[in-house]
């Protein structure tokens, strides 16, 4: 088979030669730059100078604290006149057509050629008008032409986060540049004052008929209140209350007092009656003690008892004098009792009198209740009429106050505008355009850069700045003879070679790729392959066995350590070069199998997948030197990942579904450790570098004894990877 390799990147840019063109063409670059700079200087020198001036207006409350209108509650209105949106609206008012027209008429701008494009039209402008590429300015009214010119030269804006409005105007005449913004500011103040005057006049005209109507309604409402009060006999007593209600309250108070007196009299009579009936002492009763006659009788009784006691010392009890004194003493007791009975009768009479008074007051109270109820209903209606009259009166007073204030402001012409000019425009002494030095400098730098870029592009497109790429030599490729099936070597007795596939379409041809970087132990030149001692096979034969046998998994065990892990890498690359989808799963602790296939050893891998820190798309990476994919050990905690080792069969099933062959490098693992990885269509292989190593024979024997069958021994010795293809050619 013959092939031809076509150059893709066979030339490079010679930067030294490219930038050397600037040195060769420096004269042309300098001349062009100087010419452009000179033209810019001439144009700037001949350009008509323009002057700019500005006037500043402050939006603020111009009312003083003494003349500011009062709001409800008697306090002056201290709120800001305009908010941020209001100030922005005033910017639009300043640039309105009415104000600009007033200024244009006042300053007679229509007579100036600067504001009339039709007056001094250039030759080029006239040609454009004749060809129809431009509208004839004379067809537009003069006022519109002046307004258009003014708007092009006028710039009104609000200073950010403030209530200051700036009016800028540019003109060829410095005096006019200062006069226009000042005139616009004055016109704005006058328009604002006229607007306030009109608003004040409109308010006065509206208030006059309203006040007249309200005056009439207030009189009618107050008349209704007076008529209803006289008809309903709602007399007002003390504390601004209806007389019936006040009498009812006083009568209720009197009734309570009478009931209390009756209860007290009945209680006192009951006490005296109980003392007289039971023969108790009357001295403890307050009513008896309060009687003056009883007190004198008691004093006489005490005196008699003292006399009897004195005479008893010298006389006997039957002595006439002592008997006379005892008779007087008994008579005093009867008098005291008779007096107590009189007090009892008085208390009973007082209780009956209080009861009769209570009955009378109760009747009067019931009569007043009915009258008070009627008065309450009438009072509700009266209060409604009073509220209506008070509301009408309050509204009338408010309208009268506003009317007087508006009238006084109109009569005295006191209508302060909520704006003032605090910075008037002055005649500018220097033009803002043209600035000759910046224009000339910018023209020089710009022309210099543009000329240099054009020179570099010319050198680049001419091909003079190109050079051949390294190794871009086109050489013929010799014919490669493909061996037939009869010329294939006979397999060794201990090597199981699968039968070739039925009706093969074409032998698999490895794709061109750069020489892979193998494990560091394979970087040195490998010695020639010695005769097989344990029945080991080469990398190619192992790949053929996986392809022909239809194996979906290849489990590699490396008893000799990390150096033998390169066997799995080489087999995986060979199978991938045959056109199958191959994945290498590195289960070594050091990542010996995946490290030479990737740029670094810090990629996420199988441990991250087991620890649920990543998904399949995050841990599958592409081999740098083949179409094989690889899953490295990963960066997660191995101890945490091994706690989820039961998920390995699920992961293997998923990978087997997505790939044709899954190659697993297990390192120096034993038969029990690879149990989770083995399923149907699995090929167990042992990596061999030193056949004399006892570890290899022991590992193979252990795998066979456990029941995995006789494993295939694979050695990388004698393997020669495909040489790097020559750039600029294609290989078949």
C-alpha cells in the first residue's frame, strides 16, 4: 500500500523578517505621517473657531419662612419643591420650542448666517441639492432652520445627584455664545413666573364662586340647627348637655341618697328594737347615746348609785332613806327605757318617710328616662346637623384663607420662582475648537500606526515574511506489505489464540500518532525479546486476542509492581488503534498506568466517582497519544472511596455498556481483590517483565486455582511502537 503525506502547516511566520520591513520602509512611513500631520495642521488652522459658554440654574424653594403657604396643622410646607424626576422635567422645559423661539426672536438669530444654512450654502452643498442627495434648506421655514441650528449648538443637562441645570451653547461669536444661555435662563425664569401667575389667577377665579356658594350653604346649615333645637325643646344645661339628661342624672343621685338613708334608718330601728325586746343594754346603741335626755338620766342614775353606796356604810338596806334612793333609781331606769322606745318610734317614722320619698323619686325617674330617651334621639339628629354646618364652615374658612393669600400675591405681584441663576455665562476668551496641538498630535500618531500596519500586512501577504516549518520535507513512503493469515506465526502451546472473526472486512490498521511516552522503566531501550519461558505473549498478540475473542473486560494483574503497569497501557492503545472504543481504568495506588497517559496526576478519577464527588463525564479523560480513554485513581480520600467498593460492579457494567473493551490495571492484586471486577466475557492477564520472578508464577497459579482459568501472560519486552510519522505526509 502506498501513501502520500500532504503538508498542512509547512510554513511559519518569520517575525524578525516581518518587523525588519518597518526599518526598510521607515522613509515612506515618515513621509506619509508628516504629510497627514501637515494636512491636519492646515485644516485645524483654517477651521472656524467655536466658542462655548454655560449658565447654571439652581432649582430650590424661593419662598421665605414668613411667606410660605401654611399646610393643615399650621406648619409651613418644608418639603422639597421638585424631586429628581421633577428636575429632569425642568431640563426638557428649558429646551422647549417656546423658550428657544423667544430667545431667537429676542437676539434676532435669523439674521445671522450661522443659523441659516440656506444663506451661505457651499458649492458641494448646492451640488448635493441639485442631485437630490440633500434636501434644499430653503424649502424649510426660516423658524425651523433657526431652531434646528440652535438645538445642534445647545446642550442642556442636569448635574448628577444635584438640583443644578447647566445650559451650554456654542457659537462662532464669543459674545453670542454667552448671550444665548443667559437669555434662555432669563426666559425660563419668566416662563416659570408666568406659569405661577396663571395658576394663581386660575385658583382665584375658581375660589370666588365656590366661596359665594359655600357662604350660602353655611347659612342654611346653621339655620337648620337653630330651628331644630327650638322645635325639639333641646335645652342645654350645665356641661353642655341636654337639660333632661342633666335632670335625670341629678334625680338618680338623689334617689341613691334617699335609699341609703332609708336603709340606715331601718337598720338603726332594728338594733334598738332588738335591744328593748331582749333586755339588753341600751348604752351600746349610738342612737340612745346621742339623746341628751338619756345622758342626763344616766348622770342622775350614777349620782343616786353613789349616794346609796355612801349611805350603805352607815345605814341598813331597810332604812327609809336608802329605800327612797332605790325607788328613785328604779324610776330612772323606767324613764330611760321609755325614752329608748320613743327613739325607736322616731327611727321607724324616719324609715317610712324615706320609703315614701324613694317611691316618689322612682316615679319621677321613670318619667325622666322616657323624656331623656326622646331627647337622645333628637340630639343625634341635632349633632348631624351641627357636623354638617361645622364642615361647611371649616371649608368656607379654608377657602377664604386661600383666596385672601392668592389675592394678596396677585395684587402685590409676589410670585417667587422655584429656580435662580447662580452662575451666568461670561464671554469666552479661548475657543474650544479647534485644538491645534491635540489634533496634530493625534493625526501624527494615527497615521504612523496605520502606515506601519499597512507595511506589515504587505510584507505578510507578499510571502517574504514566511519560512518553511521544521521537518516539512516531502518524501515518498515505501510500500508496506500486509501479512496474510498463512504467514502468521503459530501460537505457543500455553497461549490461547482466538479464532479470527468471520468474514473480516479489512485488517485493522493503527492510526498515525506520535511516539507514546511509556513508563519511565520503558524509556530506556528495551532488550530483544527472549524466547518464552512461561508462555508469555507480546503486546500485539494480547491485543489480537482481546479483539478476536470478543472480550469486554481485560483485567491486568502486575505482580512485579508499577514497572509492569505499562503492559496494560500498551495493550489498551493497540486495541484503540484497531478502531475499538477502549477505556483504561487505573486501580493502582500510585497511578502508574494513567500518569504517562495524562498531563498530570491530579485529575479526578475512580475514587471521586466512588465517593460521589464526581460523575462519569468528570472522571473520564482522553489519552494524549491515542484514542483510548482513561480513568485515573483520582484525588478523593482512598479510605472513603473504599467504603463504597460495592459500587464497582455497577460502575464496571456501565463502562462495559459504553465501551467495547474496558482494560483494568489492578497492580499487584490477588485473586480475591479482583472478584468484583470479573464477569462474563472477561480476560484475566498477568503482566510479565522478568519471567524468572517467582511472584509472576505464584500469581498465575493462584488465579488458576481460584477458578479464573489459565491467565494470559503478557510481556512488553520486544515491543516497538509505531514510529512518528513525518510531518507534511499522510500514511496509509
